[in-house]
């Protein structure tokens, strides 16, 4: 069973697109009038002659309805709804969580966190807007590396936020992790150069307004001086369009990975998906609580799907670690 969505200015126009792409045998699973006056039609065509047509269509219709309700709840933009519905592909015989996980695996990127199996990177710089949770996320990554038997150096660049230095010192002391301080590209280069070869390097930065050219230029200079891979830290529950623009701005600076902070206090994850797609960022992890030792976990296509679907919300404490792809 192949399932697709079609958006057009009117129902007849959408139906014509259905016939052209899926043929006259296509079955209409649902129709929806959108806020802008357009019409969205979800249709399917049987791709397996051995399947019972009525059974397949019934399962596809239920799956499509489940997806649409979930996407609407999570405030996912219309274009992303169609993107993921189309990627779900063959849904016959698959539960909604597996079908959506397949769509995520096909369309999103996932990466292991620093220090996890499959991740060979040594130096990472964590960036994001003010208040995103970069310092605590840096500490959680240090703790995760420590639990995996790997040493780290914690470098802080944040000397402007209230209590930022004290917070970094508290985390580093609790983790028995060396703390270094830097103020500019030159001192950051020196701090990175002085780190032992057997230590991973995690750099915490000051919050940056991604729409301020000067702040972005300064952040790019720090990234270039450190030679680090860039991880965007962004709260999970933000507005989809806003998060997409923020992710695009940080991607232009060099961000390639995304850690969603405070996913445990959010209930709508459309902003997380929008940021990943718009910024072409690999989903690296999620903050699931305040604990430094256990408050960060990986994301996989299946755990992400279960976060979005009703009645299938994943236990955040047992989300499996995402793997690089």
C-alpha cells in the first residue's frame, strides 16, 4: 500500500493530482480543509495484489488519521506533514510507530553523541541562543563520556551570563573534569592545543542571537579557532517556524548536529523536527531531566516516532541511544 498526500487549491484539483500520480484505482483515505483555504487529500493505492484490498485500505486509513492527528497536535508545518507522510511509504501491515520510524529513518539524520560508540569526534563546541541550556548540556556530555570510560576537558567561554562561571566550576568539580577558560579565538586555540591527546574537548559558548551578524561572525571565529564540530542546543518545545529559522542561521555558522534540551518539559515536538530538517542537522540527543549523570539520552527513529504519536509516548528515561547514519 503506497500512501501519499496532495495539496491543492480545491478538492477537484487535488483529485486530479491523485489520478495523475496514483491512477484511477487510488482510494481516498481522508480530506482536510486547511487554514489557508487549500485542501489536503490523503490517498493510497494497493501495491500488493496478495493483500486484501479492504483490509489494506482500512489499515492505511487508520494510519493516515493517526499521523494527521499527531502532526496537528505537534504543530508541524504543512510541508513537513506531507514530507513525512510521503516518506512513510508502504504502511500495509506496519503499526503507526514503525511506519513513522521508517519515515524518520529515511528523511532525518541521526548521530551518536560524543564518547558513544560510533562517534570518533574529539572536539565539539556547543552553540545556541541565550538560555538554551548549553552549559548543563556540556556537563551532561562530560558525564556521559565519563560513564563510558572517556576523559574530557570542559572549556567555558561564557563569562557574561549571571553565575555562568560558577555554574561551570560546580559542574567540573562534581565531575572531576578539568576546566579551562577562554575569552577569544586566540585563548581558545591555546586552551584546545594544551589539552591532552587522550581527552575529548567540550566547549561551552555564550548565548548568541543568530540574527545578529556581529555575534554570528564572532562565533564563527571561535569555531574556526577551535577546529570543533558544532552542536546546536535548542529547547524542544519551540515554535516550528521560529526553530527552523534559528537552525538555518546556526547551520550557516557551521552547526551540523542538534541536541534538544528540556524535551521532558515539552509536549509538542514540531519545532524539533522543523529545526532538524531546515538546518539539515543530525539529531544527536535530548535532555530528559536536570540530572547531570542521567539527564541526557540519544534519539533513534523509533523513539522519536513514539514521542510524537498519541498513546505511544516513550519513557524518556529509557530512550535508546541514536546511532550514526
